[in-house]
C-alpha cells in the first residue's frame, strides 16, 4: 500500500522564522542533499554565523536571499516511512497576500508561526483570516523562538489563549488548532522533543504532521466528478465502450449509485468504476477514475457527474468572494473567462459588493479591487454551471478568473460568502514576552 500524502502550508508574519523552520524540518529529516548542506554551511561562514543558516535551504530566489524575506511560494517535497508531504512555504509580507492564498488553497493543514517575543500581531490575524476564508481544516500554531524567552511556559499559554479567541471568531473548531512551542534555530520540538520544555506534553511538529488525519471534509461530502475526458476506444471488441474520466472531487462513487449529469440534468446509475489496473468497488475523493454509466447520455468535457440525492445547484448568476491576484484592477462590467473544474466559460462582473480590510476585518463598498484585495462580487456566466458553496465543497466551490487576451490568472474565486467576520477580539497585538 502506498504512503499517505499530506499537503500543508506555512504562514506567518515577517521574521517569525518560517524559512528557518522549513529548513530545519528538511535538515533534521535528512531531506536535503549533502551538497546543498555544504553550500549552506559555506554561505553561513561567509556571513560570520556560528551555526548554519537553514533558511538558505528554502529562500532560493536571489531577491529573497538579498532581502532576507520570502517572496514567492516555494513547494518542497519530503517523506517519512509512513507519509509523504507537499509543503507550500508562503510569504509573510502583506503585499504578497495573493501568494499565501495560492499556497494555502490546496492545503489540508497550515502551520501558522508567531514569534514568542511578540505574540499574535496584525499579520498573524491577516493570515488566520485568509486560512479561514479558504477553509483550511486544521491549524498548527507554532510558537517559534522560545529559546529567546527562556522557554517560559507562561509565554506559550498567553499566546495560545490570545490566538484561541481569534480562531473561534474565524470559525475554527477548538480541536482543529494545535499549539506547539518550537525553536527552529536550535531544533526544539521540530523533529526531536526538547528537554528544555519539560512542561510541554504534546507532539513535536513532525510527530503531529505524521499523525494528523489526512482525510479532509471532501471525503464525507456528496459525490462530484468533473468530466475531464470522454473515452471511446476505436476497437471492435470495445465498440460500445463509453467511459467518463476525471478525478473524484468529493465524496465516494460505487457501482449502482444513482447520479445526475449536470448541467443537463439527466439521471442514471453508475455501471462501473474503473482504473488502468481494473474495476474498483469504490473510489473516494482524490482518486482518478473512469466512470461508466448505465444509460447512453450526451455528456462531454466540463460536465459534472454528481450524487442524485444531493446535487450542486446549476446557475449562471451567483455571488462569489475573490482574491484579486493581478496588478490590473478589477472594475464592474469586466468581461473575463471563468474556469470552474474542467469547464471554461465567459463571465461578466457585476456589482462589487464589498471589500475586506485584512487589517481591521471591516467591510466597505469598493469602486475597484486592487492586487491582494479580497472582496465579494456578483457574477453572471454565459453558460450555467453546477456549483456548490465553497464553504460546503472546496473543489466545486472554487474557480479562477482569467484574462481572455493573455490567458493570465486574474483572481481566485470562492462561490458564496465564506467570510466569517463576527465577534472578533481586540486588534491590539499581544505582548507576552519579557
């Protein structure tokens, strides 16, 4: 049996130590090559450092090394005996909020760092709001640099309490947030348990990443399969074969299940679920399969096969929340392309209903959406789309807006209104350190 795969992202304020933490994780799990380690050691000596600067393992762009900040999303791949990992290291600067959205959009877990000396600050709140908006189901609050506050248990408890109020306000369940005190610089509680925190009885960061469940809410959601390709073999023995290939976006499909094909609305049952290795008794979210149906239905790329008892709604007019990614501002009336699942259609942007201020969490009515803005808009598509609210099913509730002349991605979109902005605590940063 293959190993599990966990996709997770890092986030946090500038200088909270994200790159050093990721470097420590890779270094202590022996996931970097010897020549990379030697290069980091040489560079650290040139900088006059007594210990290797592990952030150099991940801050790969020249501008990142020169400025000492992370600019782009860096994807890292590493593995342990029981699990493989895809890590998205995202920037901390507010002007790169769009990159945080990109890195966290597919994450099943996020590691949110805070500096033990400063506690929860505005950028912590901003990133927590983005992670809540994207419905990342699990959080690790990694309180970094505990060596700089003398491993004081009271510091951990004060920051954890402060963040717990924010997490509740943003809709995170209490058991979805785990707090871990770490020192990325010296390795405390990252891979190995630290003797300097005898009061801490929880897991190390790697231990938690290895043991946290990887089955997300998509597995328990109703079945959805966006059709990627229609398979019609041109052979004598398979002349009646018609299969619909794609990746199961949510739920589970089995032979005999009643399904509906959207947007057409035809109902039928599943005759078979197949892969290149043969038929399956069931296929869950994330599995690429070919589905055969009991009836011959006019079905093509871009259609969605869904559970008949809990189908998505089919509409050409809906509200959505956008994270605007382009330097070119968005104006009402813009005519763009919308990519939803495997279907691309034309779209007109209607009213810009509101914009989220990620510093204060206040809403205002904007004239335009600028780069990094998050706002709610009205959309009308040329073709009806089978959509779910993003808060219910991320895969069929998310979409992209594309610039027709260039093909560039302009925005990441979420169907519905997933903003959770009630009962927020004080905006003042906590100052638990000495």
